C-alpha cells in the first residue's frame, strides 16, 4: 500500500510540475500579437531617426553666432542613398538640421526637397551604408478601418518609442501649413505625440503605410485622434522632391474666388477671380472677375464640371487636377457665364516654376 501511495505522490508531483512549467511558459512567452509587435519594432526601428532643427542667430551687440533649437521630430530612411523622409513642419525655417540614429551617432543633413502642400520633406545625410536601413514601402489604398497599425518615433525627444492602435477612419482631410488640404489622410488611435511627427506609420507586417503628421487635441497632448499622410501620396511626391526639389504640378493658371464669398451668391462651382497671362485658362477663353465701365463687378466664369465630374466648390477643382491630371493633358470644362452654360477645352500647364 505504501508503495502505491509513493508512486501516486510521485505521479502527482510530476503532473503538478508539468502544469507549473506550462503556466510559467505561458506567462514568460509573449503571445502571437506581442511577438509580431516585437518583430516589427526590432526590424524597423534601426531605420527611424531623430531630427533636431535649429536656427542660426547673430547677436548684433556681441557679433556672436549661436544656435536656437526650434523643434524636433522623427524621420525614416527612404533609400540607401541617404535620403530621409519627414514632415515639412519638422524642418520649417531650419538653418541647421541634425539627424541621429539609435546608436546616437549624429549626422548633419541638408534639405533636398520640400512640399508644404503635402507636409513632406526630403533630407539627405552622408552616412555609412550599414546604417541606412530602409523601410519596406506598402500601400494605403487598400487599408480597412480596424486594421492594426504601429507608430515608431521619438515622442518628447525620447529615443525610439513604439505605440500601436488601429485605423480609426479613412478619407480624412487636414490643412497643411500652406493652407491647402491634404486628402485621404489616415486617422488612427495609435498615440502620436510631439516628436512623433515625421515618423513611420506601419501595418502589422512592418510596411510603411503613412507618415505620422498631426494630432487633434485642444491641449496639444495625445487625445486618441492622430493623423498620418497616406503612403500613396508619399510615393508620388517623394520621387519628385528628390529629382526636382519640388512637386511638379499641373494647373489652369487661375486664382479662385474664396468659397465663402461664392456661397453668399448662392451658387455652386469654382468661380474664377484672376487668370494668368498665357495660362491654360486664358488660352481656353475663361474670363476672370472684373469691373465694367460703370464700376460694377462682373463675376468670373464659374467652372461646374471637368471631364464629366461635377465641381461644387474650389477644393473639388483643386483635388481633381492635382491628383488625376498631368501637365500637357487636355481637359473639358463646363462653365457658367452670365447665367448660360458653355464648354471649352484647356491644355494644362506646369505651374511648378
């Protein structure tokens, strides 16, 4: 009997040890989601950089030259040529820009190209190839609300921090520093605090889907609503910034009457205030707003349709031409002049220069 009792106690003890080991193993080992987050951070963070922006000032009394820190943000490696992507507002009015990797090795950067309209900037550093860990580029056009996302950056100047969340909404628009709207912006609840700006927003595979750019908060601190410029815009803008230093933009060569003034007239469309000499609109016969011989205002032509697509306000026209049209392309305009509808064809011109 004692023999069986000892065997039972031995088996019970072994069973308990197995259960204890299993429980400890479950506690010690991260689950699948944690493992994925860890792998994304370990793979991508070496390609994320900390950016410091300083202005050079001259003291007229002592003739001393000194640096004044203007701000800080994040960025990431675009290619093995040393190009770094960040936000325009991170390097705005910078006289001196320093970029540091996780190893704390710092490099002086020069500006290659800027686009205030898209809040994007391309910098370049002379760094060893082994430091230039470029991030795999994904796509934003197929994102779904609820999809898992990660943000890596340097919030408040803290070295390499990871936050996670989901895509909260798609198709948002925000205002850039130039006053132009940035369309199709990604909204996420992944925390993006000051210092995160310019850092990468990643999908669950660690691919770039956006550039963290702003938070919506009355206090300036993270409040659950953050925005990122979609990577599909980045892929279109960055190669132009690298090649030309600016974004080549097609246009009609017009200045539009502000929407709120047009709204007072109770009409829709994009109303023309001025036309550029030898611009596409002028050559197509579009008339601007002007005064007649008696000093009365004659409102300019009101564009209501481009290539069959309805134009209700100024942003409709701007978005359509900027995102769907190219320099040299013919477009069909339908417009209203003195209460009557007309059509004409315009050849878009490059407005970059």
